């Protein structure tokens, strides 16, 4: 095993490390795992099937130099994790912006708009 094989996982770990502190700013995403699953899993499933079909049709492949080599239906472990990590990072970012915007409105005395 060489250092290159860890690159994909390390990039995703870096993404998580950058956005996890946003939970402390009020994102409150990690406190609702059911909502995370409902938001992430259906879309991840669609794209994983898409990837599996593309790999099967030899339209798409994963370079073994940059993955650990663990796979299921031609999809490497890192790709499964990608479809969980990236949406989680997006949810944390979006929710923290929402929370900070709400705080800013309250601090200015603006009326809160509920959807």
C-alpha cells in the first residue's frame, strides 16, 4: 500500500475537519441523524447506481493508484463515502449560514420570517 492510495480518503477527511466546527455555530445538523439520512441516502443511492452502471459499461473507472481497492459492484469504498461526506459538508455549511443569518436578524431587531 502506498501513500497515494489514501489521497481520496484524506481529501474527504479534510473536508469534514473544515466543516465540523460549523456545528458549534448553530448548524445542529448532527443532532438529527434521521433527517440527514432522509436528505442524503436517496440521492446517494441514485448516484451509486449511476456509477455502478457506468463502471459496468466501462464508461467510468476508478484509478487503483488513488483508492484502497475495497469495492462493491465496482464502486470503491471512497466513492460510497464521497456520497455521504460531501452532502453532509453541504448541509453543515447551509445550516450554519442559516443560523448565523437568523442571529444577525435578531441582533438587529429584524422580524423573523418563517417558511
